[in-house]
């Protein structure tokens, strides 16, 4: 459990675990439950994962990619969309760059390989729940590099609408602090690191990010990073 500013205990983060190996799935669910998370459901295949997630509405979905019936990336695409508050942490045996990038493009917030220890997983779920992108060491740079490549292609070929174009001819006004937070988000810093650098609270960072998402009509932090790179804020 976490505490909110009023001093009352917040409800535990609701987590669902999806993996086709029963022993692994059960072990992850046990570790998360022991750490204080509310494990509301588990699933062993893709279609089951979609049905149960839509029924129980977890805060975080811990998702394997290699699932029978429906691949993990497709599960992610179906569940993470406009209006969805669900955050997905991929937990996969694969560390292949193509798998990581495909997962992030499908809407995953983070990506952890199964060689991670229980403490690393627990911390990753906590961070995912508040919107921090979490990646196995070495993979965050890969994802940011791909954003820059895609942004460069879009700029060179004018292919597709950018986040700004989708919002009309006028760029929404961001406050100086919102711009500062957005710049640090684009550089790959976690909310905790941003809070420490700007000497503000973790909750204040979250509020700035949520306000910025609303102003830019974006849906998640992945899109926010893409927007920042397209506008050059990551190089500022």
C-alpha cells in the first residue's frame, strides 16, 4: 500500500498476471501478493487475458508476449487504447530488440526480461502503476533511439500527422514547469529522478504529466516522449 497526501492508506494496486506457464504465473502472482499488490486475476492465454482484463479492470497487467490463442502484443493493443487507464508491464523471456519495440508500439509502458529477480519485478510493477516507463537495463536507450528515428522519418518525409498536427494548427500552451518536466521525461528520467532534480514531490510530477497529456490530447507517456522528441525538447 501507499499513502496519499491526506495521510490515509490508498487502495493497493490491482494487478493481473498473464503467462501460459502455470508454475511461473502462480509464482509471480504469489510474489506480487506478498508485496502488497491486489492480484485480481490471472490468465493463461491471449483471449482469456482480454476477457478477464475487461471484466476485472486491473491497474497493471503483467503480460508475457508468447501466448496461445492471441499474441501478447495483440492483447496489449486491444486493452490499451483511448480512455483506458490500464498500464502494461511486459515480462518476457525474450530480450530481442524487435520484441521490445513491438511491445512498446502496442502500448506497453515497460518491458522486463524474466531473468529479473523478484525485487526488481516488484519495483517495476510499482513504477508502472504510476506511469513510469520501466525497462531492463540497456533497453530504455533502444526505445528512445527508435522514437528519434521515427520522428526523423516523419519530419523528412512529412509522413503521417504528428501529435501537434493532430491537435490542430495551434500548439497547446504548456507552463514553464510542464515544459521542464516534459523535457526530462523525454530524456528517459523516472518520476522519482525528475522529482529529485526539480526538488518537487513525486505526486507533483505526476500531476504535471497528467495535465500535459490532457493539453496535448495524448493518451500515455509513450506518446508524450514521442511528442517531446518530435518537438526537439529532448535535445534542449
